C-alpha cells in the first residue's frame, strides 16, 4: 500500500512538473523567442481605408459606459468609417438610459456614428448581444470592446494598417489590466493578462490554435457572417470562436504593443473575481466538450487546443490534491528519493513566482509605472493564496458544470483602471 | 548590448575542430587503460558510483558530504547503461575512465567553441585545444577518474551556452543549470562564480529580455544546489547535532553538510601554501612547464589586452577572471591535492589561445596556418615536449603516457590476492582496488581502505576494533604507506601500521621503477 502511495506521489509530481514547466515556457515564450519585433504595431500608419464597427456589449454598466462611449467615438479615426454599437438587454434600463443620454450628447456635438441596439429575447449573455449587434454592423471590420475598456485612440488606425498591408482577416490586439495595486490579488491578475497577451498568445498564433480574447479582437465582418457569429451557448464565446476560426485554417495575427493595449480593470472584489474565473473555466470546459478543436488539421494544433481547454480540469484536480498533499506532509515520512521528486513542482512554483516578479517590472516599465518596494514582498506572501483561489474557482466551475448550471455570472466594473479625474472630466462633459 | 559572437565556423574552422576532437580522443583514449596508475581518489569515486548502482546509496560507507555527489551519480548512470556495467571495459576504473575520455572530447569541442567566439579566431581556438589535448599535464590527469574532469565539462558547457549570445531564455537556463551541476559535481567550481556571473550579466545587458535572462540563469544554477541541500535536510544531516561546528571535535551523532563545508573551509593554513609550491615543483612543472608558464604570462597579457579594448574583448576578461578566481583558490593556502590543477588546464589553454589570436590578428591567413602548424610540430617532436621524451639511456621514445604499462602491475597484485587470499579475510587495502574486490567474484566483503579503517566508526570500531589482530592481510598500493603516515595525525592508523611493521610478513611484492606494490600477511 505504501509503495502505491509513493508511486502515485511520484507520478503526480512528475505530471505537475511537466505541466508547470510547459506553462512557464508559454509565459516566457515571447522573451525566449525573438518574436517581439514581429508582433509589434507598425511604426508607419497608413491613411484610414477600412470601415469599422465596434460592438460594446453592456449589462448593468451605468458607471462606466458613458466614458467608454465617449472615448470610442472620439478616437483618432474618421467618424464616417466608424460605427459604434452598444448592445443591451431590454431589462437593463439603467444602462439603456445612460447610453441614450450619452448618444444624445454626442449628437448635439454633431457625432452620429453611435447607436444603441436593444434585444428582448433569450439568452441574456454576451454572445447573444454580439450576434444581435452583428446584424446591424456595417463596417468591413467588426471589433468588440467591453463596457469598461479604455481603448487606445490610435488602435483603429493601427489595425487598419495591419489588416490592409498584411491581408489578415483576424487580429487580436493586446488587452491589459492596469490596476495592479488595487488589492491583494490584482497584481497577479494583471500579470496573468500581461503574460497571456504579450507572450502566450503568440505561441498559440504561431501554431494556429488560438483561443481569442474577449475584446480588442478584430474580424472581417464577412468572415464572421460566414461562420454564423458567436456561440450563444458558450460562456467563453471568445475562446470558442478563436479555435473555430483556427480549425477553419484562418490565421490570427497577434499584436501586443505596450503603447496600444486596451486597458481594463481587475474585478473589484474577490467574489467577483472568482465568478469571472469560474465562468472562464466553465467556458473552456464547454468548448472542450463541444469538440470543434478536433477538426483542426494537425496533431500539434489539436494538442495545444485540448491542453488549453482542459487546463481548468487540471487546476481543479490540483485544488482537490492540495489538501491531500498538505496532509501527506504531516502523516507520511516518504523515502528521500520520493521527497526529492516531489520537490520538483515546488521548484517550478518558485520559478513561476520569480517570473511573475520580473514580469511586474516589465509591466510597470512598459506602462511608465513605478511599483512600490513592498509589492514583491506582498506578492511573495499572497502567491500561494492566489493559487488556492484559482484552484477553488476551477473546482467551482467543475461543480457548476457537473450540476448543469450554465448561466452567465456577470463581472462588475467600477472603472478602477481609470483615474478619478478622467471620469469626472467625462461626466462633466456629458 | 551583448557581443555578437555567433559567426559561422567555416570550412577551415570545421577542419580545425574535427582535428581537435579526433586528436583529443586519441591522446586520451590511447593507452588509457595502461597509464597512469589507478589512484586512491579514482577508487573512491568509482566505489561510490558502484554503491549508487548496487546499493542505492551514495557511498558504501557513511556518506559524510565530503563532496557533492553529482560526479559519481553521472558515473553510476554511465556504468548502469553499459552491458556488463562496471566491468564493461575490463574493470570498474577502466570503465569510468572511458567516461572521462568522452567527457574530455566534449570538453574539447566546448573549449574550441568558447575560445573561437571570445577571440573570433580559429587558430586561437585550435591552439587552445592542442594544449588541452596534448599537454602531458592535461593527459595525465584527464585520463583519471576525477570529479574535476566532469566539473570542467559542465563549466565549459555553461560558458559555451552563454557565448552563443542567442538571447534565448532557455539558453540562459541551460547555462545556469550546467553551472549548478558543475557546483554539485565539484565544489571548487565556486571559484568560477565571479567570471560566470559577470559573463551572464554582460550577455544579458541591453537585451530586451535581460531581466528574465539573469533571473533564469541564477535560478537554474540554484536548482542542483538546492536539491543537494534539501537532500541533506531530508536526512536530517544539514546541521550538525547541537549546532556544534568545532572542527577539532566532530559531532558524534550524525554527519552534517554544513559541518563538512565548515571543516573543508577551515582546513587552510601556511602548510597549504607550501604544498602549492611543492606540487608546482614536483608534480606540475615536471609534467608540463610550458602550459603553466606561458599560461600565467598569457593571463596577464589577456587582461592587459582587455583593458585596451573593453568593448570588444569581454571574453578576454572572462578568461582572465576564471584564471584569477581559480588561481586564488590554489594559492590561498588550502589543502591541495595534485589533481586540483585540472580545472586550471583548460583555463590556461584558453588564455594562451586568446593571446595567440590577438597577436596573430593581423597576420595573413597562410602565416597563421604556418605558424600554428610549426608550433604543433615543434611541440610534438622536440624531446621533452609533448610527445617525444628521452629514455633513461638518453634514447628518444614516446612519452610515458603512450607506452608505459603500469596498471598491469596493479592487475597482477589483485590476481595474486584472488588466488591466495581467502574471500572472508579482513583486508586493509587502498581505495583503488576496492571495487575490484567488491564487484568481481570472489567478493571480498571485508576489504576496506585504510582511510575508512582509520575514521569510519562502523569499520574501525566494529570490524577491526582498532586492533591489529583483527587484520588478516594488508594489500599495499604504491605510496600507500606514505598516505597512511600522513593520515596518522591522531594515531588512527597506528594499529594498521603496527600490523605491518610488527606482525606483517611480506608474502608478495613487485617493484618496477618508482612503483612498489606489496601484500603483507599479518601473523598472529
């Protein structure tokens, strides 16, 4: 019996080590491979040529939607080539009123390219809203911005240049959480985005097996229409459509340029954070089960998709294994070789932490911030609790998935990534 | 920005590299089973590798952290994959000597790559490898089963990876890890830390991923070391019992990694400096004065050259720092053994190669080839050089390295023991024959080295009980008597010396030149 336990311990340690090493590699991919220059935005921007439709799905976003709309219609792109659609469910009267009020303000300024789309059918979720808005979209390129997004004013000119000169149908530009110092988990959450968009997505794009992000993603409208838009039954419609596009052989151009990222905020409370993470995990589980990824032509593509989508299961298992491992520390006196093997995942955990610490410096440098000296110390203390929260969210997703709960748990946005002054300016302008 | 050293090797470069690899294989593999004599330290490392494979332990005796086990773990892995394992090449030491030859050939390739990248010169790299391959000092020690030879391999691999200058994180990780393995193969790699750390820093400087490069280099280097420390902690052998670091009174309860490190550090004194001079005169200069003298001069000039062109000669500084770092270790007055010179050999060769490259930089290609060929030919044909030696009658002959058959004498001694000594006898031996007596039938399970019979409580107090009457035979290797006397500071060898001097009857001996082997039967 004892040897069975040791065997299991060694097997789990080895599997965890492989998994952690692979994740680490994906985190540092862009710094390891010389892809930096290839994925940057072009320095020379051409004249606006393509027309855009920017869809902003919103639900209970009264606090931030006006600022977002204001910023979008005032971006540096001709209004004749830009259509902005805010899409809401009919029951969300607060957001509808705020958007209508803002659209009136804009019209008084002579800006007529913003409109509101309201839907009254089910399901009430983001992909359904996107599909409703897609029917009204007129631009050659369709993009999505979330209600709290702070898009860069030049991003459409950048994408116009990339899509026109490179002939690609899909571009995923960078999205970045900014408020790394808001609370104990926000630093890690910010860094997850940083590593995901700046590094890992490049690996996925290279192998043409890419779960797209939820916003700042640009599609040819014709392509979107051809694939039937977004999957309304999926909680991560962004990842699903990305893998669906990959299976159709569509190449995705990933562009992460620190200058042009769309800025977002971390969920304002731990509960909101867990809900968001649960939704992502559940969405990945759904996409895995749906199996579109199986249609990808190469084994490597299928492996990468399956590996990514199955990750929440691995994280859930890790969450369940953690208390067992802690118990074993106290009750099991393992032979030295077994203990040494089980130390390898710990080493990799340390490597992950160090990478996060260095990543923080990279992130703050890129965005002209100066991290406080205590940030890394706080990170050191909060690293394990954060991992446990992620594991809990994965277990929660698994439980919801098994019990058939598939409703959309919305993430609240308060605009923590925006400066107070900026919000006030927008409100006074409104 | 880090220098760009990644220039193509070219046809002449490939030829020079091929010649270096082949000549390195020949000088080291030819006659490796016959010369030099199997020595005590070879026997210790091989018996510990044997213990890994046969017993799943780091040593057949109490492992007291005298050295980190990286070296003999690799030896064990090598023996384990061979058909016949330790006896694959005749005997255990021969089998591991083959690993040393392989390690040397790989080291040659790495040294060539490093020197060429540091200097931009094929002829400089070729000359460095020629010295590394042919120096009698190098061949003599590099054939032996020594942890230092494996440490050099990992060290050179670490530098080579950094010198690739490809700005990849996996390269930085690989380099750091290789250096970490060097540290747990032989701890004296520690003295290369300043040079390696500086090189890793400079290679990352100005690069977009510099922070990650440095992080991963250091982290990867720390992995093998931390595993070693964890190993000690898991066995409750990290700290000495009672936190007692008194070197004159070792804690009796259990061995300790930190205590052993402290003990090693404390083993320094003026005797060490005298020892350095003695070894320099007696063991090193007599084998190859050229590489030592020219190497020392080269280090000074290489550092001078660096100071004149710091921008483009980073490798010169690194090579100089390596020599200075390890040189400090050798002259600082610590306990020194003759083979501790091993890591210095490639470093001096590298410095000479770099100096040669700088001197010949503006020379025409043909002149470089002609002069390099002339140096090689002269080194090989001049009597007292690298290949031709004068015999006792003044006749010219190949160097001892390539014709003397000395290990056969040791084989004869073991054959005599097998034929005449009962396997259950209690034997005092030297470590060089330990594996032969424990791995080949008939086994001699009660054959133990005089070092263990003097210091390991399990052997000294339980088997021999510090009493000459419990010894049946003493199998004397060459210079074992002197080693016993040197190790007798606390009288721990007295009962064995008594057995030989007062009660021993010489039943077999063999004397050839300076080699004296004997077997004593202890009469009771």
